[in-house]
């Protein structure tokens, strides 16, 4: 039976932990989630790290709602094509 896929929006900087650390923990625990990073402090190095580790998008605030929805849709499509 297929488990439900979770979509999470994640701030890049969180109290006590970075968004990247959170993403790495979720992956290490085997959690199946699409992660969209959201930041008010754009940083190309952090963006590259997040995408390399497994985030589906890295959005700079402010952004239009449709940009977030498009990122989620793209992630859902990619997860369906890789799940076989």
C-alpha cells in the first residue's frame, strides 16, 4: 500500500536548526516528503545545497502563490515518475 506523500514548506533559517539540517534529518529518517525551501535571505550557496540534498524548490520571499503551487506540482510529477 502506497503511503501518502507530504508536501512541506520550510523556512531556511529556523529557531535552533537550519532548514537544511531539517531536510537532512527527514531524509535520514526515511520520511517521504517534498520540501520547498522559503527564504527572505537569498543565498545561492544555500540554494544549491538544498537542491542537491533533495529539496524540490528554493523560493525567495516574496513570491506569488502560483510559483509555490507550480513547484509542488513539479515535485509531485517527479516523484510519480521516479516511483515507477
